[in-house]
C-alpha cells in the first residue's frame, strides 16, 4: 500500500522507488503463493504415504484411498493355531506370515486383511491349543471373506499362505473359484525354498526341518523374538519316528502323526537370528515381486470373465 500512496504523490525519483517497492511486494506475494502450493503438495504426498496397509487401522474415507492406491490389490495372509514344538507360540505361522505380508505391502502398497487363522490343521487336534475348524467352515468362511473383500474393492486378492497344512487346501480353493462367477480373482502365494541361495548362513542342523525346526525358529527370532523360548527347544524330540511304512505313491491323512506325534520336526535349539534375517528378507522380496506381478496382470480377470460366459453355454464353445 505504501507503493500506491507514493505513486499518487511522487515524481520521477519517487516513482522509481515506488516501482521497486511494488516489484518487491509482488515478488513477496508470489513467493508466499509458491510456498503455500509447495506445502499443499507436500501435505498431499505425506497423506498418501501415511495410509496404513492394515485394513483394520484405516478410516472409511482412508480405506477408499487405500484401495485406489493399491489398484484394488489386497493381501489375505493365512496362518493357523497349532503347537510349534515346546518353544514357539501357537500362532507362529500367523505371526510370521503377517510380518512378511505387512513389510512387503509397505514396499509395494497393498491393503492387508486382518488376522485370519481358519485353515486346515486336523493332524494336530491331539495337541493343546489347536483350533481345527470343520472342512466345510474353512471353505465357506474363506469364500465369504474373499467375497466381502471383493465387494469392498479388492479385485485382485493374494492369499499369502503361512502354513504348510494349507498347501492343498488353498490351491483347491483358488480352483473352486471357477465354479461360479466372481468379479475378483484369487491368487495363492506360497513361500519358495531358497535353501541353496548364495550368502545364506549354513544350517547347523542336519536332516528333516519341517516344523518348528531351525529354519522356522530362526524366522520367528526376527518377527517376534520375545516369544521364542530357545531354552525349551530340546525338551521334546523333533525326530521322524517313521511309524508308518508305505510307498511314496500312497497318501493317507495320518502320515504326519505317524512321523511327528510331538508336532515338532527338526531342531529349533540351533536357530539363529542371522539365518532368520536372511530367509525373511528373501521372503519379503519374493512377496513384493508377486504383488507387482499381480498388479501388472491385465489378463487374469478378463480371461476369468470370458470363461464364466463360455461355461454358461458350453455347447456354443468352438470345437
């Protein structure tokens, strides 16, 4: 305003000074406007970055933003409640699979469904703490869960398997999605073995390491070290008792109990954080790659829709 008053009263010299002051005033206004714009952009970026990957932590409006940011890609980590030797928690599989899923989703954004452990564990019903839902409930609940995820915008659902007992159940469930139309697609992620990966710390135990042994115990020393009771790992045997003599081309449900009645396979006492850190890092990396692949998959849903349409009129399918 000083510049305007001067322009009404001053002559040439004053006009020059007033022009300078006007310029400075305008430049200051532009600087302030620029600063506000930068602040708004920065705030917007922070807001996007601050979206939690935890489904249960999001508000309603933030959930919408999270689904958009994830491109409709959601993770359903599945664990179990079962004995893990004498030294690991009952929810060990759930703890580890969620640890990997949450860390992977933070690197490649996806919405992670809350804790889920309704899966196959009939072989451990004789052990305390086991929660073994009926086969019908397992499949029905999983179907209802993915249906609800799909209804809420999860058009690409990655079931992240954290439990060995689900290795047959989950692929069957994914295959069963072709029995009736869905507007979402299900993928199943299983942890790959990297036992021979370069740089992996050498295993101290020898022989079978299926359940609560050196490998699994090492991973839990990363995800929840406070729950690992390493001093108890020798209290029970994780040896294969081999009580059933059948050829490799025969399968029976009692095979696990016949070999590992203590629900323990391997030697958890020799676990190490170094091994756990290596395996967990590789697992998270594999899962990040899988999330990226699912996001990039532009054919799965289209082919699934085409299949549903053709399945309604099989006699019209070109032969």
